[in-house]
C-alpha cells in the first residue's frame, strides 16, 4: 500500500463525523446521551419505534375498554346508519345551492353574475339562521294542526342525551341536529327558487328580507300541515277513511311554495327593461350556458339526497326511490328536447336543462310509491309541460329569467297530482279510486292559497317600505356594479347593447 493511501486512510479516521460538525453544544450533548442509552448503531431505529409503541399501547387499551362495554343492539346500529345517511343526504341538498347559483347565473347576463351568485350563497345562510330561530319550531314543534309552537332556537334539544339513548338501545331514529340540518336545507331550497324568478332587477336588500320571512314564517307553516305528524292535511277523513295529503319529498311543500312566492315576486316587480316590446317577446339570452349546464348536473346529483333522503332512514327503499327519481329526470330531459325541437325547429339547450329539472320536481311528491313506468310518464309530461309553460308566462308578460316558476310551480303541481294517479297502492290508474286524487287537489289548493296571500302581503310591505326594484339606470348598467361595486369578469369586454346610451 502506498504512503499516499495510508495518509488518506489515517486522515479519514481522525476526521470528525458529520454529526459533530457545526452542531450546537446542547444538540451534541443530546446526541451523546442517546448514543449512551441506545448504542451508536441502533439509536435512530429505537427512536422511530416510539410512535409505533404508543399506537400499540393505545390500541390495546381501547380494545380492553371495548371488552367492558356492552355490544350495540341491532336497533342502535340501524339508528347510527340512519343518522349518517341523512347527514350525507343533507350535505347533498345543501350542495344544490351551488347548482342553483350556476344555473341562474348562466341563464342571466354577465353584468348581473355577481348579484345572482351572492343571492344564492347568502340565501342558505339566511335560511339556516331563520329556520333555527323560528322556522323549525313552527314546522315541527307541538301546538296543533295549524302551527307548531315549541322548540324555538332548538330549545330543549340535548343531542348528547339523544345519542346516549340510541347507543344504549333505549331509543331509535334520528337525533334532532341531523333532522334539523336536513330540514333547514329544504327551507333554503324554497328560498333559492325565488332568486331565479326575480333576477336582474330586484334589490338585494329586499330579497334578503323576503328570504328571511319566507323561511322563518311562510314555508314552515305549510310544512307543519304536511310533515309534522299532526298537521291539517295529514287527516282528510272527510274525503275517506285514512286519506291524507301525500307529498313525500316536497313537490308542493318545497317546490310549489317556492314557485308561488317566485310568481308573486315576478308580478310585483314587473318585467325587465326590453323584455316585451311592441307586443312581442324579446329574448334575453343567458351569457354562459356552460355553467348553466354544470349547474343542472349538480342539481341532478343533489336530488339523490333530496328524494332518497326523505325516506329518513338507511334502508332498501332508498335505492328504489333513487332509481325512480333518475328515470323521471331522464324522461323529462328527453321530452323537453323533442318538444322544443318540434316547436322551434332547434333543440334548445335551455329547455333540455329545464326539462331535466321538471322531471325531478315532478317525481318528488310520489317517488316513494310510483313505479318505473309511472315515473317515466310523470317525467315525460313534466318535460313537455315546462316548454309550454315558459311560453305561457311570456304570453301574459310575466318575466321569469330562468323559468323557475314553470319548473317548480307548474311541475310541482303536476307531480303532486300524479300521486293520485300513479301511486301503485292509492292511485286512480291502479284501482285506488278518486279519493287520493281529491286529497292531492285539496292540499295543492290550500297550500297555494295560503302561500299566495302571505307572500303577496310580504312583497307589498317590503315594496312600500324600501322598494323592490333597482333604478332603471342601475338595471341597465348591471346589478353587479350598482349593488355590489364589482364585476364577475373584470377585464373582459362587457356587452353594452342593452344600455340605451347610459354610460
């Protein structure tokens, strides 16, 4: 071995280790202590075993503790699954607000995009708080057939006690927080429907006030009539023994109520500037059909929480309800496509979108008791009906920019009537007689009259106090600038063809 090689080997042996180089004294002391404790070769291996040892000890302790706990009863397991499923369904319904926001924004002009998005975002926040404060008590509290009068601000709710009772097998079903969240999502949907029909000309402040009053007072009262367990429409014995108004997931309770409120708002507001000129309908196209289409798909998915979730349990009928819902949506989209194609010579995307939503709204009331063929028929009629309904409202100069009244009110009424026709146990076409159909008509009329009267009063009061409509100049410039001081597409060229020379 050469002298040069020997010198290099000796230098390497004398060189300080990388650990010792530039290490603060405290760190070096810690390193030497660890080395003495565990040995130089295996020191870091032992340190890495510490977390694993902690996991093993913790798991062992939990397992030992679990052996001391009584096993869950089948009813407790079922209730836990029910609560988890309804929580997921509530999240799907809440996510529908994104679908409504994108759909309405796409159907309207770009100068109003921020305004519409803001309304659809804030409306669920408003609905949650107003339903928590008043609405839930009026809808599901004790108090009689007309209105509930207990549980304001969820007073008296003890979620921990409810959960413990379920775990112990002493109770079953949904705990109050889960049921409230699911129902609050429905209340928010009713208010969101109004947003589309009054778009592009309503004051933001007026819409906020109306949304609060709708979800705190009007919507909860009619909900109590149908879903509280002791409501006015849950016992229609004057029609026949055991007959009640049947609206499983809300074709009338949610969609028609929102539709009636939207119709009254559109009437009191009047049409947008330039919509009807010289006795003709002037089409005002939406600015972004891409996000409108995406909004429709989001709503379609969200409906799998809306309808199956209304079963309020995680059981096998949920799957049947989901399939029936999907069949009606598909049939509605197909029917609207070919109806619009036959009338205008072109397959109109906006009608395809509204046709799908029409089918979904139509099947909502009866999805628990209508079969496959019935669902397809309900969807086909709803899809065709929405096309003619949009034309009808334009003919009487009621301006609804997104077709919310046609989709939710008209098809909500149709879907509620369809229960009396296609329900496999009580429907007229299945040998059930006319009693259920009569009950459906009674419920539609009662809820419709109440909602029209109350929402009309609310719109009149708001109009007299702060006004409903923005100024003509603000409407022409766009509500994004006038109401919010910002634009959705800053830096992009804005369409000013309808500004009439106003700068």
